[in-house]
C-alpha cells in the first residue's frame, strides 16, 4: 500500500449487487485516471475506491474482494448486517482516508469528467462544503424535476470530509429502509449548513433498474411537477412525518452547536 496521503475517496455501497461492482468500479477508475491526467496535482495513488458491502447474501463480498485484487485503488469494507445505504456509506466514509469524499451508488456511473470537475471546483473554492453536478438519467426526465433531483441525490456530490463529519454523516434510522431517502436528508443537511458549489456539466449517469430507488418514481419524474401523482406507498407515507421531524431535529442540533 502506498504511503502517499489520500486526497479523495470514492465510496460505493452495495447490497446483493455482485454484477454491478465491475461497471461501477470501472467508471470510478476511469474518472480518477482522467483527473490525474488533466489536473496532475495528485498522483493516481492519491485516490481510493471503497466498496462498502451492506450485509449481502449473494457473492457480492467475494466479488468485491476480487475487484480489490486486480485494482490497487480498491479497498473493501464488509458488514454482516443489512442496514441500508446510509449506514453503508457511513461505514465507507469512516474507513476512507481521503480529505474529499465522493459517493457512487453501485447501479450508477461516473462519467470521465466527474472527479476532475468536483476536485477542481472544491480546490478553487475551499470555503465551500460540497459541490454538485448535473446528471444524466436513462429514462425520461421532465426539466421541472431536474434541479430538485440534482439537489437531492448523492452520486453527483463531492464533499469535504470535515463537512461530512460535522453533520454526522448520513441519517441512520430504521424507517429509512421503508422510505429510501437517506441521500435527500443528507444533502439537505449539508446544503443548509455549508456553502455549496454547482457544476452545470452532466458528469454522472443514473441507471434506472428493477428494485432501484428511482424505479417507483420514474413515471412521476417524466411529467411536469404540477401533473405528477404521489407515488409513495401507504407504509412510506406513514413513516415520512417522523423522519422529517427527526431530520429537522438533527439540523437544529447542528445549528445550536450540539452534536449532530
């Protein structure tokens, strides 16, 4: 292992996604190599990719370790318990050594310019807590929704480690396994507590797949917001008010100087 300091860590949570690891790691590696080639300030060994297995029951963990044997940038963090994407990202962030954190869902992809765009923006504006980019979606996306989605997802986001730690990372609440919106609350918390930068280029791609968090809302996002129907299940509607209240309490605690 290199003794060089790590500038940036890309954290990929994965649950029962053995077939997704190869493409997601490849997209992250290509984006790192592009950044190294153009930016030049940090060598390739100054980046790492953290695969955070979330208690998978298939051969995901074995596939993650295989990826680590062929790609020196990859490290693996495992868990025997499936707790959801937020806790998996937090475990990855805790193990990561980078001063800048990226988050990539296993079924999404970084486009080659992503790491360069985010690194460059944060290095030019060190007072910012985070940077977000525009996204590509492989399904119809009405422009009414684009900015809301950009602000709410995390795979288009790079954040200084100190900002991630200051807000307490991703909210870990059992109800989030019902209403899968960890990234919504996380991004809202960050953007209410730290200055954010935006890069208008579309540097990441979301893949809509069966079982993915976006799948159930694809029809809603394809039409104007005024025409969209509520697609939450009754179980999701039941937990939403409590989650919102607990999220607001976390933000208020941070604002008061308490532990997030």
